């Protein structure tokens, strides 16, 4: 598993463009300025839709007030699903990054096997704060809860890191 002090790993992610999914290099999407990235096991799942993602949407102003330039979400879903989830959640303030093949999750060392539930390889639930591509803080949740990777935990970490 990746640790603080490491650089954001290189992997191809996808975001929805005007003509459909567009590739974007993780180091380009997440490597400049102060970035908050949170990862979820899957779009439209209960914990992700009811708690995790909405926390970042409702706390956007607080995050930006602490110098965050990019608030991004990634999941092992395709760009069409991530786009539909963004619209469903009214989450246009977020940068949605699809990791359909779990390449980024794998490069982060953040995968788990959910094939027993028919979901295949998924991303662990986590959040990170990066400054110019270097991870300054990392919160990883164990099990099904949303605690260490919540918007509130990220805000606390930002306060500790200062500016």
C-alpha cells in the first residue's frame, strides 16, 4: 500500500468528455496544487452514495477554503457510470475519475477482491491529500465504514497540515 511521502502513481484514468470517455493520466489529473482524492468501492453503492460522496459535495467550500484546488473521486467503474453517478448526486463540483480496470487502485496498492459478491477487483475506501503530486496524508477505511476517509477526517487532516 502506498504511503505518505510517495508520489501519485502513474496510471490511465478516464473522465467523461463531450464526445465520450477521455483518457487522463493520473499524474496530470492529480499532480498539481493541493488535491483531495477519495476512492470508493463502487458508484451507486449505499455507503458511497449515502455518506461518502455527499460529504465531499456538502463540504466543498470548507475544503476550498483550506487551499484545495481539486476534489476528485475515483472508483472501479467506467466513465459512463461515473458520469451518471455524478449527475445523480448533483456532484458537479467533483472531478470524477473512472478506474474501470483497477489500474490506478492497483498502482496505489489499494485493491481488494470482491468477486465473492460478483464485483471482481475493487478499490479500498480511502482518501488522500496531495501537494504537487506528493501524498501528504492518507486515510484508509477497513471494512464497510466511512470514517478515516470521510470529508470531516480530510478537513481535520488539512487543519493539521496547515498551509
